[in-house]
């Protein structure tokens, strides 16, 4: 296939759905790791096309959603300081902290700006030498190379008024944490194709073997996901637990070698707290000592900020696949995209936002 619309072809989709029904003999529960996959599944009703008993569990694959509340509050504290230009991608501006969000800081006079690349923030730092420019670097392995390159460039160019607030997380340790949870119901994973396009697939076969679960790398279009589901169920039915790459047009086993070299130079692995889940050992990146002078947490001394989640918000259980979004009592009531309690409702990749956008009326009609 050459064109994107071909990956939504209804005839091909029906053939894949028929094949999935033909090979399924019992209930199975699989988790899609990526929030982009979650939105595609809900938007196109893919989960409703699957055989009875085949459940899609929505995992913690939304980078905005898993950014811990304490990091949000640290961002708010930095952004409110005079002389700071705080830069972020747009989806972080409405994520609620303990008492406000970045839009609130901006409306109160803070210099908060939406950028489309971390290099935009670096340019702002060069153009405004009298200001401290901070970029909010969040996300999985997908967004980390661009942030690493920007810090590398800042050091090479001698731009000392630029810093990075880092909250990068890693997928493989999260899979391990999910499988080791006493409440785990996951029997297989659809791995995120864009993460594997950067990091390759080498970390996944050991996970598949250790936890006896199939892991299928897939993309984000309807046919990508259906093919991933078909391969996953085939493995489950046959008692296999292997890594398969169902996204070869974007993913090579070796990954993006220059990107990985840049990541190893700029970052080092650290323990990381995930919003709604808690601390997962060795599940994140922080700036290495070589680049420590560009660490915004150190520069602005905000590491002591600690926070507590809203008692009403059950996004942590959503992120762990323990409940569906609409099973939270606050869903669509106290918690909406306009007034979100948690990041899973505000993020463009959040499971709660997906259900609110594409399933809310169905859920109301079903009551």
C-alpha cells in the first residue's frame, strides 16, 4: 500500500475482522501501550468489531497522562518566575496541577509560549539572552531524541540561558511493572510503533519470554491495529509468546542508531514516577552529568515540590487498565475536557478524552 487512506480500506478491514473471528476460540485481554492507538481504536470502533470476550485494555501510553503531578507543579513554579520564558507543546498547557495549569500562569502574566519544536525554544534563548528559557521535555522514547539534540546544540553553541525540564519515560520497564502487578489481567501487548522506530525491538523479546506474553509492534491506522490484533490472537491461540513486527514500513529491528547514540550521550537512566501508577525503577531518563547545567530542576531548585492527586480522579486505575474511563464516577460530570481532573481527560491521547469524544453519547444511551 502506498497511500494513507488505504490503511482505512473498509473491505480490507472486514477481511481482517473476519480472520480475527475465525481464529478466536476463547476470551483474551490485550493492552495497547500507546495513547495514539487508543484513540484510533475508540474513534473507529475497532474494539466493538472484535469477538465477544476479546478485550482491549488501554495502557499508560499517553505521555501527557503519565507525567507526574509533581513535575507539573514544578513546571508551574518555574513558569511563574519573572524573567523566565517557559516553552511547551500545546497539549501540556491545560494539564491540571495541584491548583492551576500553565494557561492560568500565562493569564496571570507568566511568559508561557507554545512551540512546535524544542529547537524553537533554543532560538528564543539565543534571541533573548537576558531571559531564562525553559523547554518542558516530556514523553516516551519518541520525543526524546529531538530534546537530546537541542540540549546538545545548546552546549555546543554556548547558550547558557536555556534549560530543559525533563520528564521522559521508557516503555519496556512499564510493561514489566504492569506484568508484575498483582491486579494484572494483560495477556498480550500491542507495542507502540513510533517508540520502536527510534529504539528498535531488541528490548522486547526478553520481556515476551520472561512474562510469557506475545508482543506485536504495530502502527496507528485501523488496518495496522487490526493486523496487530490478528497476529496477537494467533499467538495466544497457539500458545506462543514472541515479538512480531507488524509495522515494518517504519520499524527496523536495530532502530535509529544515530538517535540512540544521541540519547546515550545526553541522558542517563533513572527511576521515574508515573502519574497514577507510582515509581517504576529505571523507567525514565534524566540529563547526564555532562549536561547537568541544562537541568531546569537544578537551576531553579524545585526538586522539593511534592503533591497529592485529586481524590475524585481515578485516572491511575484507567492508566493501569483496571477500569474503563466511563466507570469512573466523575467521568463526564466533575471531569470533562473543559474542566479536567486528570491528564487522561485533557490530553489529546488520553483514554478518558477518547471516550468522552467518541463514546459519550453511546454510554448515555446505554444507561
